[in-house]
């Protein structure tokens, strides 16, 4: 400890924020690992490095410490779920706790196995500061490349060797300071930027039991890496890190030691690690003392806003078009997945649904589907809501989700009972197609597999990364108003209710925090409101818009376009506008763009429609 304090003093002035980091983040060491408090000594904006041109802190620890990665072992939802699973199957306690610790407390569990233990318990996690440091610096940055991208590395089988190599993205690292002060050697490792690194924990199979409580096999609980692999993103060199660790394209120093170090790095990768889980973030903010969260409230607020923006700006694109014939309105709601994996993805408690409302000129509701209350419970939901292509009954609702099934083909929220998916209609990423060797792990399951408008282009080919749902109802008025909300939940009522029925301390604590959480139990991640005059529209032909060929070599033809002014817009999968122009003919040239997948939006003064297009 004295060594670290001395080194800090000789670097320059004392910063109060730096003192906060040192006092809060662990500085202990084990045979393999070191606490994050030791890393912040040199890699912190408070030491004069890792700030961008306008002075914003882009240091790894600043964002990481308030992320779900930094708090993976303190996450109250995770702790409650682990304890409730043990309560359901107490004879499998060692298997459950060790399995979950592998990725949520990687430093403590890996060290325990290295030292000869057979498993690592939940109680050991709570007593070990390094375990409570979550998915920390010396966990990720020591993962070796040897078995990556293979099945041998998945489900927490990352390889950490006792070499004390710290792999980073920069070639020719300066090694002396880190070696002398921490015992670790910085080494260039290209694999640190690969999706395969993330896949070691985010490709997860878990054991399941039969009706007698015996382990009967393994179930693909989370498979975002395979979802990404079966998409257009690898071909465009868009990895997990490019979205979840955005880079700062500026020259800067990344270490304050030694003081005369001249190595300038570009880009610098921000360790946000945000997805869509804002609910647990708010729980951590509102209960940070009780949960032992090291991060300050301002950091948690920053992470929340990054996650919120990720949901609103980077998750999906919403558009509608309308047909009117024989006093029947058909509103097509089009959802386009903008992520590199299924939407929603990850832990099975996540779901997304469409709330659709139509009203007349007086504001009276004439049709509604997907209505919800302030607890995030869908009013008309059936116990098992199937996938829909067309909805003409307000008691039906389109919910994008997984439904877990046990060996008796019954729905369950208990992970140890989950042997299959009874339903998986989560929207796939662009480029997603059948015919992969890992199809059974990420298959579209249920009625969505037969839906001609689910992950299909207009010519029937797979890979659109979209879904179209038609809301059809009678209407004879002149003006129609309709509204669409896309609702997202990271913890669905079925999962939270099951935990509330558990009697463990962790479950009771989660239930209290969840019920008292100031954040809504759902998030609106996209919405639109339209008013349409139907007086002069007997049959709106815009739903006949289509593009062909798709995939294309460069020329795209538009079928069914109206004889009225229109524009086209072409976006990359990351949302960047790469081309737009007035439509003067019924063809669009994309020859000037690199090969890959794009979003093509066609827009007139009446309606707009989006397509996924592949340029070969």
C-alpha cells in the first residue's frame, strides 16, 4: 500500500476525486489478479491523461465502475435470481453458484480454481473484494487468445494463464512502469478487440433438470455471439466492442507513468459497456450504500443516460404505412432491428411489445392492442401470447420475447428447468439466415418461423432483420389518428413475480428495491403519432412499394412507387446517413457504396417505408 501512495504523490498534485477512487476501489492482489484501484493509479483522467479535447473524462475506470460489468457481482437482480434458483433446487447449490460465479465474479472464482478448489460459492463472493470488483480490468485484459471463437471458450471457459500478461489494443507498449509497479506486463493482443473475447461469457449454456430434479442436459440460455455471427455485421468489421465500447478518435496519452512517457494513442476506447438495462442501474443508484456500490451517483447517472440513448437511438427503426379498402383500415407497423444481435437479446427476462392505438377525429378510441398499466403489465396479455402477423382483435398483442419451457413442455421462469424455447420471436439482426451449423441454438421458434413478414424481404428471402405487423379494423370516418409505442422491459413481470414468491434474503431485498424503484417498469424506446385523412383515399397503394433485386449488385429498382415527389435515404447499420437524393426515376444506384448491408428509406409527403438491402 505504501508503494502505491508514494508512486501517486510523485506523479503530481493530489486530486480529491482520485482519493475517492483509491479509497473505494479494491487494491488487493491475488496470485492471478489485481484490484481495479491499482489500475486507476496511472490510467485516470485525474492524473492528467485520458481526457478528450473538451476535457471530458474518457478513462476506462470512470465509466466501467458504474456499469453492469463493474457491478456484475453486486447486481441485486442477479443475486436474487441465483438465490431463488438454489431455493428451487437446493441439491444443486454448488453447481448453480459456481456456474454463476464464473462470469459474474470471474477473479475470485478463477483464483479459487487455480488454487485447487472444486467450486466457488456465493458466500465466498460476498467475502472477497476482488470478486465484488466484478468483471474487472485484470479479468478481461488477461484472457488469452488460444481457445477464442471455439466452443471450448464459451460458457465462461475463458483462458487465463499465470503469465501476468495484460493484453491491450496498442502495438509496442511501454512495459517498465507497469511491470515495476504491478507485476503485470502490457502486451499487444489483437484479440482484445474481437467479439470472440466477449463470447466467452455472453455465449452461455446452462444445465437443466428433468421432472425428477436430475441434470438432463444443457440449454442455450444466451447466444448473442452466434446471433452476431449469423448477421451482416462481421462482414462489415463491426464487432461487439465497436458498439459497446465506442472509440474516441483523438490523440492522447493513456498513462501518467512514467511522467516523461511520450506514447500517444489513437483511438481510445470508452468502457461504457451499456446495453438496455436501465432498471438495475436506477436500483443501484437508489440503494448504492446498501448494495456496496463503489461508483458515485454522478457516474451512475452518466451510465443511465448512455443506456437510455442506446435504447432510443441504436436499437430499432419504427415506421408505418396504411391501406384503406371497403371501410377497413390496415396499418402496417414496421420494426427494423439496428443491433448486431436479436432484439431484445441476452437474459431471457427481457421482452419488447407494440402498443397500438387508433382513434377517430373526436379522440375516441376505436382500436387498441398492447395496453399496459403502471407496473408494466399488459392488460390483455394471455399467459402464452403467440406471435402474430395480423392483429384484428384488441385482446391480442405482439410481444417479442423468449418463453422458456421445461421437459414437460410447460412454460417456466426457472432457469434450471429450462430445456427448450417454446417461443422465440425476437427480431433477428440484418443478414440472419437459416442453414448455419449452430441453427438449433438461435432458431426462430413458434409462429414467427412461418410468418412471411418476419425477417423476410419482399421477395421472400431471409435476412431483412425486420418484422411487419398489420393492425386491421373497420372504420368509416374521415380522419384517423393512430399512435404506436414500442415498449421494452429488461425484467418482465413473470420473472419479477417469481422472485417475489421466493423467501431468500436476496429475493426479498430485490422485491423491495424493485417495487420502490422510481423508474418505470418499462421504457418507450420508439414512438410515432399519425393523422390520416381517408376522405379521398379509397385504397392507399403505398403498401405495394417494394425493391428488387435484393441482394443487388448496385442497382435497386422501386416497384409500386406513387407518381408524387419522393426521396430516398441510405443508412449504414450503425445509423450513419451515407446517401440521399430525390427520386427522379424508378431506380437507385448504390454502386458507389462498399459491399454490405444498409437501410434504404423511401419517403413521400404521405408515407415512408424502410427496407434492409444487401449490396454484393
